[in-house]
C-alpha cells in the first residue's frame, strides 16, 4: 500500500478498519521516514475482525435454530440454497481475515514499495513539472473514492436491512424474535465495510504505480519532442540547492543505497548543465524497472487477500444471480428482486474496482514500449540508440503483472473467465434446485430401490 501525505486519508481510514496496523515516523519537518507495526493496533485489528466473524456465525446459527428463520423464507428453502448462503457468508469472513493478516505481515513489502515510489517521484520531478500538481490532486481522488464506495455500500446495506425488517414484521405474529434475528446479521454487514475498504486500499496502491508510469511516459514525450533534431536536451529551471545533474546523481545514488552530501547554494536563475539523451534514457529505464518491481511488491503484499477477494466476487456473483433468477421465476417479490439486483451491481462494482486499476497500470506500462519504439525509429546517435535498444529489451522481457498468489493474472482477461464460470455454476445450481423442488415419489423410490437391488 502507498503511504504518503497525499494518500493519508485512505491510510487512516484503513487503519480504523484494521487493515493497516502501522504507525508513521516523521522528521521534525513532518516528512515521513519510516513505518512500523504497532502492537496495540495489531491487537485491535485482530480483535475487530475475529469478534465480527464470531458474531456473524453466531447470528446465522441463532436464526437457523429459531422457530421460523428469517432468511429461511427466501434464501434457505432448499438444501442448495442453504449451501449457497453459507458459502456467501463464509467467503466474506475469510476475505476480511486474510486482508487483516496481509496488513500485519506485509510491512517489509510496504516499506520497499514506498521507498521505490518516493525515489521515482524524486527522479521524475527533474523531467516532469506537473508532478506536484498530480500530488495535490491525489487527496481529492482518494477522498472521492472513499466517498463513492462508502455511499454505495451504506445505501445497499441500509436497503437490505430494511427489506429483512419488512419480512420480519410480516412474520412477527408467528415469531416474536424475528427482529432480533435481523439484528444478528449486523456484524456480517459490518464486515462488508472492511471488505470494501480493502478494495479501496488495493485500488489506491495500483493507481499510485499507474500514475508514476504515466508521468514516465509524459517525461519521455517532453524530454524528446523531436529526438532526431535535438540530440542534446537542455533543461532550464529555478534551483535553490543543487543543479539538475547533482539532483539526478543524488536520486540515483539514493536508489543504490549511497548517501551523498550536497551544499546549499544561493537562489539563482540560470540554464542548467546539459543532459545527454543516453543519460536520460538510462534513468527512465531504471525508473521503469523499479516501478515494475513495485507491481510485484503490491501483489506480494495483498496476494492471499486478493485470492480470497476474487473468490468472494465469483461466489457472490453466482449466488446473487441464482437468488435473483429464483425470485423472478418463483414468488416474484418485487422488493426482494430489486435488492438482489442492487447487490448484483455492488458485487460487479467491487470486482471492477479490483480489476480496472490493474488494467490501467498494465496499459501505462505497455505504452512505454510504444514510445521507445518510436524513439528508436527516429534516433540518429549511436550511443543513444544503443541505450534505447537496451531499454527495449528490458521492456520486452518485463512480465511483471498483478497476480493473486501467482495463480492468476489480474487484468481484463479475467472478466471473460468469470463470465464463463458464472454461467456454468448457474446451470449447475438450477439443476440442483429442480431436483430439490421435485422429490422422488414413493412409487418411483420403490422402483429405483428394486432396480438397484436387482443390479446388485
């Protein structure tokens, strides 16, 4: 996960939900220098997720064993429905638990990721002047994502609770504890906030890497507007500390773990020393390789939780589609049908919230290859062309993608796989439902047993 001044809103909210049990160490000037696990926050995270998980299963157990279960009316009429509902609940619990443990044990990956992102920002700021404007826009984007996700999930949960209270009110004459049965599902609804916060945290991390890839591509366009006509690039800027070459040396040596000492200079305005194209290409290649490693670090940080989340999306899409189809061809309760349709939209939304940031990052990473290809066609200098060919080989050999524990790549190709799997499982569930709805008659059962005995 990315932890910086521009993403601190998402970080602090995720810490409230137990997904980021870290404390931030700052300098006297307020700059972030390190991240550490906090024992109290770890205990808080584990307590929250396990208490909610335990209360969730307790609420389901009490509802099933009551005189007339609330969810039995719609979602547990048959054995198939009971299995689907149990998996529906269990997968949310497992995804939340995996998300908390990934936050606890993913600190080494988080440290290295943020170090690479900060170093990429330092080096790209030499070439791209719009970097600071992008940083100012990040807090607004993070808050907008949090607001959008919070609005959707709160509205869906409120409407779902209202529907079940409506059902409980109809059953209240037969079961006086029907309202209490609905309240027993509140911990399960609370787990949805943790699950959605995990989606936001992962999307923020993936989009952070995508933003650096985009700035790198912009830098290639700005630094080499006409490569064949401008063999030497001259950069003019206002500097109060070091010139561009010294800043570049400091950034590169910082990446390699070498500390440098710079001497302050008075504020002057003058043309900076020339940067040769081969030096710029070398730096861009280094940034791209570092960001590609950042993609792997994000996958390592969220790997197990991503696998659980993708599994939960698949099961929820199958289960919600199944119950929606059953309701449309069965009792045809309009309110319940609309709530199932809303939940289907929510599950599609959170599935895309995981897939689209990965796709955007992959697109920006591959766009660098097209830019380098165009530069290779127009390059006339032998040294710069050699650097470009080396950069091209690096890009061709780069296969870093977001994965869930290395089992599947996360991009838009997974959408077609999910569509096929959902259609297959829906057919299977419908066949099981038909078998549950049409039990074998006594005569048929006797004929089946007779044939079975004859065969034996």
